[in-house]
C-alpha cells in the first residue's frame, strides 16, 4: 500500500506543477514554472501546457519556444495532437513574434502536417 501512496503523491505533485504552468500570470512566472517542472520531471509534454507556452505574450525565451515546438512536433508524430484549432494561430503568432529562422522552420513543419 505504501508504494501506491508514493505513486499517487508523485502523480499529484506532477499535476500540481503542470497546473502552476497553466496558471502563470506573467512571462516570468511561466518561465519559472516551466524551469521548475523541467528540473523535476523533464520538459512538459502536455499539449495544453505547450500551447500555453506558445501563447504567452512577449515571451522572449527562444529555447523555451524551441522546446515547446519540439514537444508539439513529437505529439504530432505520435498522432496525439487534439487542439488543432488553437494550435494553428499560435504557431503563426510565434513565427511573427520570434523572427527566428529555426522557430519559423519548426512552425512551418508542424503546420504543413495539420
């Protein structure tokens, strides 16, 4: 029974960390929440969280955006993307806001397979 409780606690902590990312009220809070999650569990793979990262106004952390795009590309490869209507405008916004050739290429690649 103790093993089950430990697994539940870890799942609960992971869920709470994901919720902290979704609830971040500023770019700085978002960046900190993602970094904290990444230290404990690796980069988030939750589609809602990845979309939240891309939807953050004024986000300037290039590596965070590249990692989020990589996560979305992997979900796409696995056939697990569900929020396509939300994804297309986010990708286009990121392309314009970041003005970075590698981000543009990743965004275009994802868009071409939607």
